[in-house]
C-alpha cells in the first residue's frame, strides 16, 4: 500500500518516535510511506530509510497556517494518490477529515494522548473511519468523550526497536561529550521539556542536592528540548553552583536517545521513553506528568500495561517519593538486583511491545477501511441467546481474524442488533430474505456452521431453512464450506435427500466428529475433501480466574466449598428425570460437601428447568442465570471442581478449561464427545438411574487428578484439530473459481 502519514511535527517526543518507528517498519514490510509534518530532528532518519517528507505547517492552530496546510495537503494527496491517509494528531486529523469530504480517501487516525474536550474543540475533532488507540484507557476515553464505537477502535502499543535499544549499545560517546564519570552513578532522563511534560524533570533538578548527599557522586543526564528548556537549564546551573560541581547535565533536544539511555545505570521516564530504557535492560522508575508508578517490576506490569506506561490513574509524582526510589536503586539494591530488574524490563518489551506488533495492529485498522480481499457470510444458529452457539460464532470469527488475511465477515443472525452490540460484528437479520440474498450475492464464500444445523429431531423447518441458504449460495456461484458441522440425526428420507444435495454441492466439508462423517457417507456423500476436525469452541479462551470468581461472587454464589456445576435443558423424559436428578444432587452434596450450582446455556429455555430441579432439592443449591458472554461462562465453568451436563457445549467448555465432567446423554453427539474425551456418562435422560449417576460422579471425584490430566491432553489435541478449520477456509478462499478438489490429502483428519 501507499500510505500518507500526517502529523504536527517530528521533533523529540513519544508520539513522534512512535510515528517514525511505525513508518520505518511499514517501509521495511514493503509499503510505500510518505510523511507530511512541520519537519523536525527526525526528518533525516526518515529520509535515510527511503521515506519521503513533505513540510506542512500543521504545528500551529492559527487560521493562516491551517489554510496553508489544507492547500498543501490537498496538493500532496493529488500527487501521491495514497491508498490510505493516517493522521496522528488533532490538527492533521481535522484537516484530513475536511479534505476527505471531497477527495474520498480511506482515513485512519491514531490517538496518542487524551485531549481537552472543552468548548468547540470536542466538535472539531475527528477520529476518522477507524481509530488506533495506544492504550486501553485511551480507547475508553474515546468511547466516553467522543462516542467512538468500540468496534471502530484498534488498540496498539508503543512499539520499540529492540535492536536500536539494546544492552549492547554503548553510552561512552555521550559520557565523553558531556564529561560524565562512567565509574560514578549516572541517572538518565528523557522527555520533552514542555510545561505539560516536564514535571519530573523539575522534580529531579529540585531533588539533586538531596540525591547528591545520599548517593555520592551521582550525575543526572536530562535530555529533551521544549518551551521550558531554558528555564530548567537556569535552575540546573543554580543547583550545580550550589553543589560546587556539575551534577545536573541538560543536553537539549537529541536524536541519539539510545545512547543517552545507555550512558546511565538507572532511567527515569514515562511512556515510550520508559519502554526504550527497559529494552536497553535498564532498571526504570516510571514517572511523568500523569502520575507515578515507581520502580518497574513484575508487580507493576498489569497497571503499566493498562495505561501504556503513561501512569494515568496512578498517584501524582512527588519529589520525596522520586528521591526515595532513586536512592533505593543506587544504594539499596545490589548490582545483581538491578540487573534482574533490567532483564525483566527487556523481556516485557520483547513480549508485548515490539515494532512488528505495532505495525500489525495498524494494518488491521487499515484493512478495516479498505475494500476487503475476501467477503465471507456466516450462517448458523446465531442470535438466539444460546451460549454454545454464541461461543461457536465468537471462536470462528476470532480464528478467522487471527489469520490476518483481510477477510470481512457478515453474520446471519436472529438478532443482528444484539450481535453487533455484543461483538461488534456485521450482521443481517437471517429471515429478511432480500437482505440475505443481497449479502450472499456480494460475498465470496458462505461459511455454513458450526453446530448441529442439519438435523430433524427438533424441527424440519430449520433444516429446510439451512438447506435453502446453502442451495441459494451454490446457485449464485459462491463457494460454500461446511465448517465444523455436526450432522444429524436426520431421520426423514426427504430430509436426507435435501442434506445430500446440499453437501454434494459444497466446495469443502469439515465436520466436528466422526459420527457426522459417517452420517453423510450413509446419505451417499463420500468425498475426498470431507475432513473430520473438531468443534471451533475448543480454540476459545475463558476469562481469567479473578474475573470468573468476581462473576460468581456478584451472583451471590459462595466460594467457601468446591463447586459442582450442572447444566441441563428441557427435553423429552425430563418430567420423570427431574426429581431423580434432584435427589442425586442432594446426595452428592451431602456426601462430599460440594456446593451445587446450576448454569444456564440458553435463555430463557434452560432457566425454567434449572429452577424446577433446584426447587425439588432439599439441600441449598444456586442458579447462575445471568446472560454471560461465552468467554465469561467458560471462565466460570473453569472454577468448578466437576461439571455435570446435558448440553454439548457445556461439556466442551469444561474440557477446554480442564475440568473433569460427567455427561447426561439426550443426543448421540453428547455420547460421542464423552467417548472422545474419555469422560464418564451419568446415564441417559430417558432411563436415568440415581445409583449409576452417583457411582460415576463419586468415582470421578476419587480419581479427579487422573481424569484432569487425561482431559488436558485430549483437549490440546482437539484444539489443534479445531484450528484446521480456518486453514481449510483460507485455502478455499485463495483457490481460483469454485468446484471441489485441490485440498491436500485424501484421508480425513482429526
């Protein structure tokens, strides 16, 4: 792509460095990059990387500069004809928005900071078609203050060049230039010396006499230029005169920040500067105008990542706290302890803050505003408040997004507004036939699945609906993929013929289990490109344990004892089974001291039957009936010691979270997965025996560790198989034209 980046200027600063590193990385990845800005010290570095720079006075808000910038940008865009314009500050974003009204280019912005939203400023600010936020809290700020939809915000990081900022870089040249004694303690600090950024620089200068007393020979190397530089220089000279030696060194604006960082043994700074010093394996005190985090270590990682090392939400920095932490690093820690902090900092940057990660995040935003390479329509049992099918939707969508192949997805949903609100996915009402037809006509591929869509145990009408969608896509000449489908039971001969025709016309079929493959073969569908994979939900992750426990506590469920979670649905035979199951759960609770918790997979269907069984119990039991997100419900199930379930996807959630389970069989698919996972059956719904159920459950609890270890191994194997689904999809999308064949291998895969 050809990308024009527009920003105010290219002098020293975190946002400016972010833009330079992003531009260089995108150039390295093969994109054609040009930058419009008011110049600055980074221009030679950009031009050396082969990036064109256009001088545009976007650094001032006055009318003359704004008009001149508008006209220059229009000329640049006409000359360069970029595929996309990416603005990085409020003035450039405003001007690019005005130009886009007549020039119609794809437009992305980045929010590097929070801005004043008072008066007219809120209304002249424009965040483009998609916005990149450099932290989660800036994302929330955009949503709260500007009403930017969550689906239009992509969160990234301040990517760091870990070769440029490395323990291998020497600071000797800088030490010689400024007459610093390398054998004595040196503290480095980097920031813009503007009033809005220089609080910690002031505090360091004010603290210098105290630091010199407590850390003999300490030298403060303070780098950066700005509107208060001369004032701070004067303060530093006064401190030096009082000490009788040059303790504080003010360098002014520099581009050799990696050597400034390397010159010291300890670093103080915030945001990108802190991350650059961490990449250089320096122990870092994270402090800035927004707040004070302190000495960075494992205990600070979560809060630092939340605000992108900017300290928003932290206590304000003060001279006393800063002084104590500097003294602690130089005199209260051994060299080995400081080296350990430095090594952890570099490891953190390598894991979370690479330049490649930053460029990849931006590419996602770019692709979201450009015409997609492929359009896929998903058809399944979506929008019906069924946690299992919603988990399928989330898993498939996430797995395809992870391919990073510019694939736009539209979901056929029973409740498109809810689908959009919950997940930010494009959605169309599944029974609006004209919209469905138009969506299919524009797509490249129909993704049919997953789940047990083609069966007639519950309804022939739903089977006819799904077959009709498949046949319509086939007749429109679209590629069709059966994606991790469960097939059957299909009992009626006419329905078997319908399923056979639809399956034979598809371009690729992946099935979640061997029983489904056998069902299709018996219908006469025996193809080399019929692959047995696994259910997509086996790739989904639950929320962290802390969040899951908070959900349980919020619902009033006690966590003083181990939990047995029970998932049931209304089905034929439940009237006879319900009192037996209630007595069995009472006995289980009495014998083992476990708390019984009913969980709801589909609202409101499972609520009534769960309440009914719970009402028949003599001992206390709890019902978690909130409508949770799939990942939340999966995380909650992960807090159980044991799961008892009729529903297939409760079993799959349990397997994914490594929680041993006992199934209650109402359908062959449940029995199949119990056998596949080698987990015990508590009996069939139609012939439920209390003694058998209790024998299986107590037997599992006695050998829980053994079952859990086996389940973890099988779950990992099934996860690998489930990921084959999206690979087959990508292979089919890339294949020219329609038609079957061309997939590697004749054998079915597992």
